[in-house]
C-alpha cells in the first residue's frame, strides 16, 4: 500500500515538473517572439524615420538648388542632364536641342542678353568623383539631337582633360543656365616657353578670345599662331572665378611658364648677347633658333657706317654641316622657304649686315641654324664690328694700284697689270702655272692644280669648289613644294612665300595678329584697298570714333576721319 502511494506521488511530481518545464519554455518562446517583434518594429520605425529625414533633406536641397538657380540665373531656372557629344568647332559655344530653346524662351532668357551655361560632369568613365570638372560656355545654336549636347574641342578638353576621344561610351553633363559678370582682369600662364616671343602676342590672344563667350579659372585656352599652337591656363579672374568676355575690356597678365626649357622643341628663341659665344648642336633636318635685338644706340652706329653687324657660325670639324637663316620680326622662325638673309657656305659661315640693307633697322631679329647634313656642333656669335680698319685697307690698295698704272702692261694670260720691265718673265711663268677659267663671265685665274676643283653650276652658272657643288644643287635647284601646291626652286620659293602664297603669314592691320593671307577679298572696294580675305572680315568690326564717338567699321575709319573730321 505504501509502495503504491509512493509511486503515485512520484508520478504526480514528475508530471507537475514536466508541466512547469513546458510552461517555462512556452513563456520563453513568447518572450523571444515579443522581443523580436519589438526589434522589427523599431527597425521599421527607424527606416521610416530615415526616409522621412532623407525626403526632408532632399526637399531642402531642392529648395536651396532652386534658390541658387534663381540667383545664378537672375530669375531663370534651367537645368538639364544631357549626353555629351563632340563636334569640330572653335571657341566655347555649345549646341543644345530645340526643346532647350523653347524652355529658355518661355522664361524670357533671350531678353536678358547672351546665354551662359555652367557645365559639370555627372558621369564619365575617365573622371573620378573626387576629380569632377566644370566649366562655362555660351550657346552656338539649338540644333543638337534631343537628349544630347554638342561640345567643341575647347569645352571637351576642359571637362574631360584625361580623355582624348571625342565620342566616349558614356558622358553625362549637367547644363545649367547662369548669369556671369563681365570680366575685368585675367592672369594666364603658357604651358611652354616661347609664347611671349610672338610679336604683339596680346593681339594674338585677343583674336583667339573673340571666339569665346566665357572664361573660368582652371580652364586651358588653345591659341594658334601660324603653324604653332600654345596652351594657356587661366590662373585668376576678376571679379569672379567665371566671367563673360563678350563686349568688355579685360586687362590680361601673362606670367612665365613653370615648365623647363624643352630641348626637343624647335620653336623656342634663345637670347643672344652681342659679343658672347653660344654653343649648340643641331640634328639633320632640324632647326635651332636664337634672337638678338638692335636698339637705338646700336642702330645709330650702324646707320652712320662706323659699325657692321656680323653673325658668325663656327662648325666643329666632322661630317655635320649647317645653313644659316636670319629674319626680322614679325617673322620669328626663319626657314628654307621664308627668310631675309641666308648663308649656305660649307663649314663656318658669316653674314654681314650693314646700313645698306634696306630691311635692317631697330628691332628684334631671329637666327635659324638648320642642320643640313648629319649632327653638327657649332658656336654662334653676333657682334658689332668696326668698319674703320676695313675702309683704310681699301683706300691703301686703291692708292698702290693707281701708282703702278703709269708703267704697267696687262698680262695676256691672267689679265693682271704687271710692271713692263718684268712682263716677259711673268708671262712665261704665268702661262705654265696659271689657267684662266673660260666660262662666260668668270675669268678667274687658277693654279693649274686647282683648276680641276673649279666648277660652274649648269643651271645658274655660279662658280664653286667641287666639294660645294652638290650642296648648291640641293639647296638652290632641288624643287620645293609649298603648302599651296606650288613647286619652285629656292629663290622663287622665297619670293613666292613672301609675296604671293595664300598660306603666307601676314600681320593683320586691324587686329595685329599673324594670319594667313588667304585669297583676295570678295568685296571689290576691299580688293582695291589691298585687303586680304582675313582683313576684309576683321575690318568689318566696328569701333567708336575717337572724335565723334560714332561706331564705324575699322576698315572705313581712315575714310571717316578724312570725310567727316577733315583729318589727313
């Protein structure tokens, strides 16, 4: 009996313990479920709260952007994200789709003057987020495809400086209408040495900037001068970091380049000082350029006849040979086709410039050393030499000649005047040892051993040593082809490229830039004035008359001054 009661009690206790354990586990599960539900609820509330904050911030940014657009655009709000497409053009004016014209017109943007836009990179494979670029531009036309913006090379290179292509796979650009103040000051820096050597280089820069509507700090401007191209970085602008350059006078400072002198760049002028030797080396087919100046003091001594200018090239012994070309600015890089003085002697050579040269005067001159054959090492010297010794020697020679003419006889072989008492002995010796060149117009007396080295050019008849004739034929008689298609020998080519060739560079009388002459002006009156194609177009710009303030075309200004103000 007691055993059964004990077993029943143990069984009951066991069942009660199991029920308590199950109850505890159920309570634990319920607690965990409630905790998980609470966490999920809190997470959901956090996400919803974050979304509300983000929406509020986005709305705030949108309101701020709208306010900035209103301020920047002076009440006009225009912003588009468009795909960038390159096109060949000059300046900084872009092409927009027709829908942009409608949107801007509806807001009255065209009534507020020229259109200016801020361009910033939204997405491009070659531009990182930390190196986002932006620039400014004007509007060229509204003919681009919808969803695209046409960018000229200047704008493209400033937005994507590391990308040399004109049509990448993806390039999104934000175009935003802005208002820009008129610029009053700009500081520019060329990327290489030599830009300041261009005569009237600020006029060259002004001509290039006429194709631009805006400037932005950090932009790089490309300036073309003849066959040369210079890149100038915008360091500083006033009154703002981005300005308009339309119809305004901008004070420009050009600072020196930080780049070291590049020895491989041919188009750099190295300054020469009178009387100081300068060593150099030039490879075959290449040029090395130098410059020197004749000031008023030096020209006074030259023009009086007391001094002559000597340009001397001493070539070191070896297989190399050079040619020497000299020009007066504005022709800053003389070459085989265009120069004013030249020397093609073998080895060392000297050019003497005197007051009798009509092209010589006060100014800056360029020296071009051309590598004719091989690699030549040389020394160049510009000096002012006294003429007094040279003149005295001439006078002494003429006096001696006059004193012996009274009792002299002409040698039948060498045609020299010999004293009559020794003429027989002289003629006997002269006929055995000397020969007279029989070429028409020559008559040079040569030693018998030297006669075989004396040759005449078959084309021009000039006399040369046999070692020099090959160079003469190559320099003077080998046909040269001009860029305009003309094929001429050297002498005719120099004349052609100086006065006839449409590709020759001339100084525009209106803008001061060196430009291609081009064909004759289309307008008959402009042709009668002797204006080139460029000058006819450039002279059509107007400027206020200094006397009456009336706007007059530049090419008509002289006629206006005579006809209206009776100024000669």
